[in-house]
C-alpha cells in the first residue's frame, strides 16, 4: 500500500512479468550480397521499475527499436550460410548486444530468437542445385573409392592364385559347382592352355594337326 501525494506524485503501473515482443520482418543484405527478410522474437522483463519509467519514455517501444536496428546491423555482417546454419550463435549475440542497451532502462533481455529467414526463389533454386551437385559429387567419390578397394582386393586375389596354382584349380571347381546349382542346360567354361596343353600335345603326336601359337586344332571335312 503506497500513498500518492496529489499534484506532486503520480502512479505508474509497470508490468513485471516476462513480455514477448515480436520484431517485424527486417530487410537484410548479408555479407555475400544476398537479400533476405528476417523476423525475430524478444523476451524481456522489467527488473527495475523506477529506471523503466525515469530513464526512457516507453521501454517496450524502445526495446523494439533497439532490437530492429541490432538485427539489421548484426546479420548484415554475416553471410547466408552462417545465417541459416548457426542461428543459436546469432541469437546469443543479438541478446547480448540488445541487453547492453536496455540494461540502463531497468529491462532485462531474457531471450532473442530468429524465427524465419526468407530468401528469393531464384536463390532457393540455386541452393537446391548446389546441394544436388554436392550430393552427386559425394556419390561419385564413394563409388570411386569402392572400385579402388575392389580392384585392390582382386589384385591380391590374383597374386595369391598365381603363387599357388592349386588354388586356381580349386577356384575352377568352385565355379563349376556354382554353375551346376543354377540348373543350367549349357555351360561354357574356359580352361587355360597350361592345363589342357599337355593333352592337346598328346593328340598332336598321335597324328593330329600341329598347334600353332596355342591355337586349338580344328578338323574340316569335305
């Protein structure tokens, strides 16, 4: 209960609750020359009622004006990627800069949150094309790495089979088993000359045509 002396004192009611203040959309030109429309919300409360009345005419309007100018000034120094990807850091910087101005009015800024960032449609399409190109680049790199690893594994397998010929024969037998499991009626299976060479030479010595340059003899009839 407070008494007011007429004609000397006047009663001013000050709301000490947290106030939500919406900052209207601001036109911003980012550091990389991209136009954008940005709006935000500011949460503040009066912590010193006397200062909020004596130091400023209307603390809510003054806080809104400071928030708008700070929003344009701060975001104009950042590029578009920072504005889109690092909002939390920008929100904290906005809060600190606005609070430095409003503290002398007895106003405490609790939170500043960037709500929406609108950019031109042409820029949105360009960003979509850039993101698509980046995804294709990564896919090609992953595919190339996979082929490189596969070729390395094949080279190691070839070296192993070359050192041990028995492993190569076992691989042939395994391949025949795999083909037989598919129930194929016709199987074409190539054999290297070092395996069938001795057999073909025996045929040649027994009266067949001679082999030339590893060619397989062919008989023709009239």
